[in-house]
C-alpha cells in the first residue's frame, strides 16, 4: 500500500523538480533546453505554492502561482526571441558563445 | 451502497494513487525534458511534467492554476516546437552529461543546490508528516482570487504588469531591430 501523501510529499516533489531543472540549467549547452529547464523549475515552484496554499487554508499561494505562470510565459517569449536572434547572428545556440549580452 | 466511511477511504486511496502516479510522471517527464539533446524533442516531452503537476493542482483544489499550467504547457509545445524546428540547429555538440560551463557558473550552481537542500532540511524538520486539509473547503473561484489579488497583493500585481509590459516591449524591440 502506498503511503498517503502529506504536505512533505508535495514539498519534496516540488524540490525534486527544482533540482532537476537547476541541473539542466547548469549542464545543458543549448539555449532552448536551458529555457525548458527553467520552466521545469517554475513548475516545481508552482506546485510548492499551491501545496502551501492548501496546507495553510489560504488562497494567496494560488494567486502568486498564477503570477509566476504569467511571468514564466513572458520569460519564455523573450527567451525564444533571444534564441532566434542568436541563431540568426551567430549560427549557434551555445550559451558559452553568446557574448553580446556580457557586461 | 457504500457507506460514507468507505466512500471517504476510497477517495483517500484515489488521491494517494493519483499523487504517486502524477509524481512519477512529473519526475520522469522532467528528467526526459532536461536529458534530451534535441530541443524539439525536449519541447515535445515538456507537456508531461506540466500536465502531471496540473493534475496535482486539481487534486489540491486549485483548478485555475491547473488550467493556467495546461495553457502554458500547450504554448510551450506549440511555439517551442515551431521555433526549434524552424531554427534548424538543433543538436547539442557534446554529450549532455558533460558539464562544460565556466567554473564560476558551476560553483554558483553547486552553491545554489546546496542552499536549496539546507532550506528543505529546515522545512522538513518543522513540518514533518503534516497532513493536508480536507478537500471540502469552500471553492476558491475566480472572484475570490481577484479580490485577493486586488486587495492584498495590489503592489505586486502592479509590478507584475509593469514587468510584463517591459518584457513585451523588449521582445518587440529585439524583433524590430532584426526582423524574424
């Protein structure tokens, strides 16, 4: 019989998704895959927010979760545009070769 | 006719199965997304973790967040697939298992993950095994969320709108400078 999920179970799942996404951000060498890894992290964060919302019996977590999703959509749009421009100008999606945005 | 107690046990058991099934799907989908060397395939796999987490949000009585996640997943799949296949570049040059970033970025990543683990350990110590509330709480609809967003989080909402407008303007500027 599987153990009944508790608040910890949801937090642990959110953390695992965050760590998988963070690993992808630092290990991948393609801007699009890095972008997707960030989205995986954001999905983990949203799950944590909603679970905390349910645990505390409030609605604020869902509101913030919706905002995080809206921001992630904007970040996705901007990231795709930047990836497109990188390919047009440098013919590469390797983040190590993108030097235009360096300080 | 099942009694109320047996119906409650059945619902509990269903929630347990749904949680563990969706958790497995989310972790496998996230690993498959991050592990793909071809971005087009990664975009194709991405709806798996997003959909699994959306199902968990429904279990947690947050259908609006689940709907937003589904929309995000569809947008990711559609737009991302189109961009990845249109760009045509699309295989990574080295093995995906090799971390080949700069040393500073690697140290930053290790520090970040270590801090996350410390924070999680602290949280788990304080709320070990806490049960979630029953699902028969009052429905949290769109009107309640709007009131909360406008009343309690007005400043954050305003900042978010400004940030989204800035993101849109930045994307427009970039595409006007070098038309797609």
